[in-house]
């Protein structure tokens, strides 16, 4: 497969976009532009025929519908991917998301980008290669990984909620992991765990101390923290407190297990 041509638009020097930029640099040939006008000029003069147009939006309405539509018209065979910053989380509810674009938040980018580019490199169907008219449901079905339930080890699920424990344990079992429930209100000693899934919210109150204690107690065991729409500050705080990876809630299980597999490979 020839190298993927990527047009990256926006201020990718922001902290929340740096990982995404590094990943794109490693998987394709990237042309950088800071604004939609420069991107349109690069396409219009024939210097670039992108396979993907990635628009890094730091805040709602940074890139207008008109500017995105112009790029899509200039490169009708390209797929538009919105790399969304922390302040764009409410746009689906209260704003007007760009039509015909896939939305991926900055903290979702590593697992999703990696999976989609692997599919592209293999010549397989990718959710990012579907027509612009594809629905979110069609993209989700295309992106879903097939579970491979080989025996993989023990996962400790750290949560106060029985419902979360039940859901996460069932998901882990479907991927070949066994689980044990560790409740903060009833701490117990756990041995032999391959990894921990820490169910949190925003690391306020007692949560940060709980994560630190857990990391200290299970010093050699990687922790994947589930947090509610983490911003870059919360993300960094979780890593400093001992988490090996952070996954946002609402959670995509394929994202969770991609991160879980990644941290286990590094143990």
C-alpha cells in the first residue's frame, strides 16, 4: 500500500493534540496547515490530493461549516476526520457538528487511529474509508473488533458500583480475561492480577488519593483509569498518580481493550 496522504489542519502544537500529531507522522505523509484557507489553497493548486483531511478543532465553531464544506468539495474522495479538543465535547448536544465528518476526541485518538490505519495498511475495510453518508451506527459496526477470547490473565476491577463491575467483568470475560472485584469501601489484598481497571470520574475528592494508593499498593501492576471525558490536565494528573493509560467514559470497549493490551505488552 502506498503511503497515506494526510492533510492536517489546525494548531496541533496544543498539548492535547501532540500525541495525535506524533501518531499521524508515524503512519502517513502529513501536510500541515494552520487554517482552512491555507488547506484549501494546497488542494486547489494541485499540490496535494489527500486521502484523509484531519481537522484539529480546539473549541466549538473554530472551523465553520462553510470552510469544512469547501475542503470536502475540493477533495470529494477524501475522508474528513474531526480531531476534537476538550472544549468540543458538548457540541453534539448543543451545537452543529460538521456533516459528513467522523468525530474523534483527542483522548480517543491513539486507539482509534491505530486500529483504523492497521486496517488500511492491510487493505481491509476501515470505518474511516466509508462514504461520507455513512451513519455513526455503520461506522461503529465497521470499527468493531472481533473478540479473541484466549486465556489472558486476571483483571482487578476497582469500583464502588456493582453495575460497572458487572459490565466490565462481562466485557473482560468476553476477551478471555478473568476478573476480581476490588471495592474501595471494602479493601482487600489482591495477588496475581495482570492489570487493574480503575473506575473513576474526574479525580476530584478522594479519587486522586485512591488512585495513588492503588498504584502504590500494586506497584508493578499497570492501571487503566476510566474517567469522565478527561481534559488534558486530568489526563496528566492520572498518569502522574500512577495510571498507565486513561480511557474516557462513555467507554468504547475496543478502545479500553486496545489500551489494556498495550499496557500489558509493556509489562
